[in-house]
C-alpha cells in the first residue's frame, strides 16, 4: 500500500505523466521504496479509479497524447491520514543476513566474493545517498525544487529538513552495512586465514 503514498508524495510537487513519474521515482522515492514500472503504472490507474488522482490528456510527440496525473483533494486527505497514522514496524527479510548465518556451508572464497558484491553495492548506495542529500541541502534536487516553489518559507524549511533527516537515516544504514561487511571479511580471515 505504501507505493500509492510514494506516488502521491511525488505528485505533490507538480503534475506529471507516467513517464515523468517513473523517472522522478527512480531519482528520489526509490531510495526508500523500490517499485518497477510494472507496479507503478497499474497503481496510477487504481489511484485514478479510487479518486485519489485525476488525469488530463497532454500532447506527446507529433500526434499522440499522454496522461498527466494530478493529486485530488481526496488524494491529499488520504495521504495526510496515512502520514498521521502510526507505522507498524516491519520484520526484516534480508537474504544477505540469512546467508551470513549459514556461511559455514559455503567455501571461504565464495563467502569473500559475496561480501565483495555486497560491499560494492553499499558503497554505490552510500555515494548516491550522500550526493542526493547534498542536493537536498542546497535545494537543487529537481523533485524537491518543484515542490518548494509552491510552499511558504516555513513549509519549505520543514520539507527540506525532514527529507534530510530521512537521508541521514539511509546514509547511517549504508555505513552500518559497510561496517558489518568489513567485520565479515575479518571473520573469514580469522576463521580460514587470509
């Protein structure tokens, strides 16, 4: 259900076509909620059917059109209600931790390779998150900038500060994952030698 709220959050900045939403999603909301296009487009249709969005046809190409989505008052009310409701903690489902618990079934070089792959992933994530945070701080992030243009200075300050807070958490998580992976390398070296 969070996908619909991630989509509404994006559309609070400005109306967008499905294509624009998909591009913006991958540059911002996807950092906290992953969804492929195969989930985004059907959800937009459901949200329109549920009255959370409306759409208008806009020109596309020489003779075509696309749907441009707008958040309705009902969509904003639903989003606010979701934002104000308590969040139930989610139980973790991470295959990296499941595999780590059973690394004793794997060859040490296989373990090292899996750790290297995880390390590369988290280093890339950390770099991307830090650059996104910098764009939030200086207010140049395109999705944020579109939203800020419609807000009062106080509302803009709240939007920026809370987004930075979210990214600080994501950055801390990436750093924790990298530290855990470093501990994994040290453990393999201790158990099997370097």
